[in-house]
């Protein structure tokens, strides 16, 4: 699957974040190297959005897995 899908998940999640300050920090965090680490580091200071991220990310992973299984 590579990292492209995971990066896209972060972009989509940022679009759903209602707090403009958090959305700006997250958008900044995914620029350049270390995007995945920086993204999670920013979310670590925001417990509720962190939990939503893990739920969102898991659903996206499961969706890709289901799509792959259906194609097979």
C-alpha cells in the first residue's frame, strides 16, 4: 500500500478538523520529511482529536483492505 494512502488519510482528516488552530498545526506538520511523526506529535496534545484520528485511520485501513479483498 505504501505511504501515499496514509498521507492522503492525514489530509482528509485535517479537512474534518473543526478547530482552525489545530487544523493549521496539522497542515503544517505534514509538510516534508517526518510527516507521520509530526502529525501524531501535534495530535498528542489534543486527546479527543487523537482518538478520532485513530478511529478514522482504522476505518480507512479497513476500507482499503475490504476493497483489496473484493478485487481478489
